[in-house]
């Protein structure tokens, strides 16, 4: 966003995998945007989606239970990185720590640990070679709505 409005960055990121990055200066970005107006339409669409996602996250923070927030985070990861194993099982093919889940859900890591232990005992979630496996996606979707 700072390339558009010149304000300081509003967030930091960390790469989950080895990545190749490039830098585009503001002047070069503006020149490219002038020659390709569709760029701004695309950015507007992306920003609108990010605003909707932010609204959803705020609603979850204010109205969902701790379990609902963890379920929502796991389901989001499953959508982005999941591999369907059949019979309602989904393997999240991205290694994520409890601290990562806690940050996504906006809760303490200890609360994530309690929720995951409960779900493991109920065969809703397991760990396979360091990856989370949603053993019963439908049940987690129900948890996400509580």
C-alpha cells in the first residue's frame, strides 16, 4: 500500500518458503500504472477483497469462540494449502506452528494448544509428519460457526 500512498508500511511479512524478491520503486510503479490503467482496476479489486477479509477477521475476533477462531484459521490454511485425502480429510501441506495459528486466530498460543489437544482427542485434527491434517473437515466447519 505504501507504494500507492507513500505512507510507511503497515505490516511486515515472512516468507514460508524460499522466495525470490524484487524491488519496484514508486516512480517506476507510477509510470507503469500510467501506461497500463488496468493495473489500478486490479489493485482496486485486490484492496476490496482485503477489506472484506479484514471485516471477516474483525467479526471473528469479536463474535467467535476461541475454538471457532482456531477452526476458521485451520480451514483457511486448508483452503490455501490443503490436499484432499478423501472421506472428509484434508492435509495442510504447509508447516505451521501453534504460534502461527495463534497469531492467525488472535489468541494466545496456550489456548491454541488446548483446542488442538481437545480436537486430537476427538479425532478432528491430527499431525502427520509435522503437517496438520483435518480429520473431519465438516466438524471443524461446524466449530468455525460457533
